[in-house]
């Protein structure tokens, strides 16, 4: 049976009321180690909250009702701040439980623990506690499980996270969203989760906008999963193609009948934890469109100019997220 409610950071909401949804974004993100630099970059709660509230109010003015924060446990997740930002902005925020891929995550802790026992069981226990009781002592319950894999491989460490996530999904019904690295491992992620007992309709394979090989796209979609083109506006960096190259492939997928499995987002980071980033001047044009309303300003108009209908846009941006999170 589908879930009737979804955990948001302010409490449960009906799954069929999520509305226009950005499915992969970040109110805050910090690579592991950011907290060791707090002497140079103190944690500025007031500024983080103001930035997040301003962002969500801007999105709300464009019709966005729900914002999925995909920050995993090792990425600087801040559930108490998410709740405050959601309350002040009036936008639903769904936060995550889970772990990032090995190369950019924080595996040392669990790698050490793996020498002493079964970390899959420990991860499952952690996910279940957060899902059923809340993150730390915040009372905030995640509404989605986030996992990730490396470029060209799903490592043994990552497989433990995937299997623990699958167990937590089977116990709770929460959907699973993924990080893929450098446009690889989408079909393999889907296979691993499905073989572990996850309902394909509760899987969203992420960062599919990083790979423009139509065969790769279709091999992933044929698994019956959702896929997220969720790095729109991030171009020419971190292995990302240019948006102008993405639009024809995305339009072709719609033409081939896959609109019911597609989702769109930016993977935009509102606040980087740690010291402010200094973007080289030559890279600045590449991220000029990496901002929270790019989808509405540029992407949807480009897709509709290419033949995608308003009904198909609504399916992708409204109906598909509701189905992932539990609505019929």
C-alpha cells in the first residue's frame, strides 16, 4: 500500500499534497572536515536561516510547495535549522538520512567499525532510529533515504550503505534517492536496490543529467525507477555537461514515453559550511545559471520550446514526486 503521509521537518503531510517539488537540493552542505575549520569559519546560524528562508520564499513565489534536502548524515545536515526555515517560509522541507559516496563522504568511522562487526546492521539500526524517532534529539524525522556510489564502481563500503537503506525502506516504506558520480552506475544502483527488495517505484536514481548517452538513460529507466535530472544549471564543472546539450536528450526521453519517470532539480547549495568558496573567474560563467529558479526561468521554457507540453511538465514536476513519496 502507498504511504498516505510523508515526514517533513515540521511533521507529517499528506503525500498527495506535496505539489510542485524540487527533488534534490541543499539548504546547507559541508564536505567532511568542515567542522574542523570552525575557528576560521564560525557556524553562523542566523545567516544560514535567513539565506534559507529567502531562498524558499523566492521558490514559493514560483509555486514550489515542497523542497527535498538531499544532504546526507556526513554532509553537515542541520535538521533543527531546516525546521525553522520551513516554518518561516511556509514551504515543506523533506530531509534525508543516509551516507554519501566513499570518496567524498566520511567512511573512516564505519570502516574502523567494520573491523569489529557488521556495519550494515549498524547502519540499518541508525536509519531506523532516525526514521522512527528523529535525528539526534531534534524530533525531526527524515522523509527519504540518501545513498551514493563512486565513479564506475559501487564499493564494498557503499554496498553496505545500499543494503542497509534497502532494509530500512522495506521496514518503513521510505523512498531512496541516490548520488551517481560522473554519470556512471545508474543501472547498477537500480539493480542492487531492486535485488535487495526495494520497490522500483520507490527509487530515484540521481544526477542522470551528468550522462547524455541515451542508451545509459534508457537502461536505467527500463528498471522501472524514477530518474532525476537534478544538476540543471551546473555546467562544465564536476563532470556536468552544458544545459544546451542536455535539453535535446531530455526532450527525447519525453518523446519516447518516459515523462512519467523523470524529475528535475538543481542540486543547488544555499550555504556552504566552512569558509566561503572563492570561485575562479574563468569558472563563474559556468555556474551563472546554477541558482534556485533556473528551472522556471530557463529550463522549462527551453523544454516547451522543444515540444514538451505543459501537461508533461506538470507530470514531471508535480505528479512524479508525489508518486515517489507515496501518493497513488
